[in-house]
C-alpha cells in the first residue's frame, strides 16, 4: 500500500511545468486543481478512485488526469467531496 502523508497545514506545492492554477478544491484526504490551460491535477488518498486516474492508487505528487486530456475536454471547475471529485468540463 502506498503511504500518503497527511498535511494539517497549508504547504507549498510545485506543479509540473510551472502551471498556473485557476481553481482548487479539497476533499477529506485529496486535493484537485484546475490550471489556466483547462487541465485537472489531483493528488492525495485515492482508495475510491476519486483522483480520476482510473485506479485506486494514492499519490503525494500532483498528477494530470490524462483521461480528460485524451478526450479533448477543457476543465472549467472542480469540487471535491469527502470521497469524490466532481468536474465541470
């Protein structure tokens, strides 16, 4: 099982390629951001697939949700629930 650290306080995060964030949302154990380029990045606890990477793997590193890119979808908004992530494209 992957270990995912839990941060009780805000911490700086370096996103790949110096991306600019336009929106952010936090669930109970995961986080998602929308970039100005309409991409979605997620990280944290992924046991229920809430990170959107097609698996139940957790990650301490922000990863782009490739399925949305492959479908040519532009993300406009993200809202995280306790164990879910809702995306408006």
